[in-house]
C-alpha cells in the first residue's frame, strides 16, 4: 500500500463521513508498518490498536469465542485484529493481520480448506458487516 495525497484525503473523508474499511490478507511486520504509516497520513492523531476478544465487534451477531482463525497458508505469526477508531470512538477500519478471511470466503464451495476456520471466517465477516451498519 502506498497512498497518494489524493487517496489519503479520500480515505479521511470516507471514514469521517461514517465509512468502514476492512483490510485483509496481509502479514508480517513490514506489511503492518506500511498500513500504519499510510493510515497515519490520513489520521495523524490516531493509531491502530490491537483488538481483544472482548470488543463488541466480535459479538455483534455471532459470539466469537477465540481470535485464532488461522490463515490458510503459512504466515509469520499469530492472527491479530487491529482497529482504528473514527471521531466517535467506533471502529472505522479493521485490519485482519496474519490472516486471510477472504481466502476462506472465496473457496468455501471447493472444500479446499478445513470447515471450522472457514465457518469462523464467515462469522467474523458477518459481525464486521453488522458492526459497520450499526455504528
């Protein structure tokens, strides 16, 4: 990710107007640093914070009991979820780090990945949509 000045301004306006961003499929410290750097251009007064299982986003519709939805391929660490809040204090951007929910969504019909993490990926996605629609 390398946002231009125009993209930084669009991102700021989108989130300040109530938009929600889901970022998925990135891993390793370099990718996380790049994400934080570019978002910090748009929001110099805000940092991403690591979300714990207690955050309401994980209990919107489905009650997620653990944040260990592993990536379908090898990554450099454990799955983590990071959030950036908007001016109202609600999560406006969520980053699924060391994870790839979309791969589970994309290939559910092929039986390529185990069922349990595939289902958990869908449950997380539904919770994210519900949260974005109500906050």
